[in-house]
């Protein structure tokens, strides 16, 4: 189901240079938009960090402080150094999801490309943490409780790890794609009667919950590879 | 008309997939919600934590239904053999 009207794509209709790229890859254009938004707001809020925070700085401090406390509460003190990656993932997914509610904008997380990219980052970082903390003994995580069950347990563990990537990416993609489809269909059916509005209200809630669930699962996977093997 | 049957059956399969998934998801989320509301009724002070845990649990269960939705969408919109079979149709 093609998206009928996208601001950024039509913006590049005027200037011909990025025209083909913008039409083929709208999710990349909107990812750039989200990056500019996040970097811009972050820069504006923290230009001159003061001990008595200004409004912008306070707003971001509430968000980041709250998330960091939640992370340390879930993972433990040894996981504090994950905060930049985890909070970036949360903010990126949250703002990307929210952008989809503005008419004429396409959420970058509504394609499997973006969500699979985020899930792969989490997957590789999990193994990086494991190898960094445990060294070669990280392989014991995959071996199960007794040595003679290894040929049975190891494929199951490997498949379980691969299933994490699949579930993370599909959960986010399915939610956002389904939301876009429902909005499009309702708009086609009864747009004049403001039929998509309740779905958009649900969409704000779903955007936040999906971003939070992605964040929570990521930090649970990180903490899973930090702990000692059973 | 054998080729047309492919599209008919694939639409029906997509509808059945999401219907059964929604049925299971409804029951699962209902059971989770029931336990959360009972917990809050017993102990109103724990309402914040119980609500957060319930929302996370509901999102997990919902994701199973979303997997079925993705398969249904693939069947309708992006089936890999659709172009070949449409070619047979003429």
C-alpha cells in the first residue's frame, strides 16, 4: 500500500538532485529528520550546562535521569555504562514512532530496515559485552548446566539468541506498520468524519509503549550477558 | 481458474491467521489484566509498580499477535510467488 503524500519526498521534487533517492528510500529521509531533531534539541538544551537548570536542560534531565535510574535498578550498578546506547535507542525509537502521527510524515520505524538495524545493534552489543566481561568463558553461557547436554543445549541457545533479533525487529515493525495501515484505511473509508482520530490517540500510547519495551528488552539482554553463567 | 484460487485462498488464510491470533491474544491479555487488577485491589499502594509491570506484560503478549499480523500482511500484499502466479492467470 503506497504512501500517498510525504512532505520530505515532495520537498525534494522541487530540487531534482535527491529526487530518485527520496522516492525510493523515504525511511532514510525521515531518519535524517529524526537525527536532526534529536541532535538539535540536545544541543539547544545543553549549550551551557548550569547547576540550576534552565527549562530545556531540566526537561532532558528528567527524561535521562529517570531512564538511567530505571536502568541501574534493572541491571545493577555494573550496567551504568550502557546508558548512552540504551537511552539513544529509546529516544530514537520514540521520536521516530511519534513522527508517524503527523499527517504527511512517515515513521522510519515502519520499515523492517530501521527496526532490524536497531535489533542487530543490540544483538552485537550483547555479545561484545559478554566477551569483554567474561573473555573466552563467555561460551559457557551457551553450554547449559551439565557438560553432556551441550549438543542439545547449544543449538537451542543459539536459536534463542537469533530469535531475539527477530522478535525485537518484528515487534516494532509490526506495531508501526499496522498502525500506519489502519490510519490509511480509515482515512480512505471515512476521512471526512475524522475517523482516524481515536486511532491516533491510541498511536501516541503505542509509540511510547513500544519504545519503552524495546529499551527494556535491550537492557534485559545486556544484563543477561553480564551475569555469570548458570 | 486454478491460479485465481491461489489469491482467494491466500486472502482467506490471512483473515484466519489474524482472527485466531487476536482470539488468543485477547484471552492472554485478559488473564494478565485480571491478575493486575486483583493485585491493585488487594494493595492499592502498589498500583504504580503493578501498572508498569502489567503494561510491559501486555506489550509482550501483543507482540505475538503482531507476528501473526505481519504474516497476514505478507500473504495479502507481498507474497513472493504472487507475480509468477498472476502471470499464469494472464
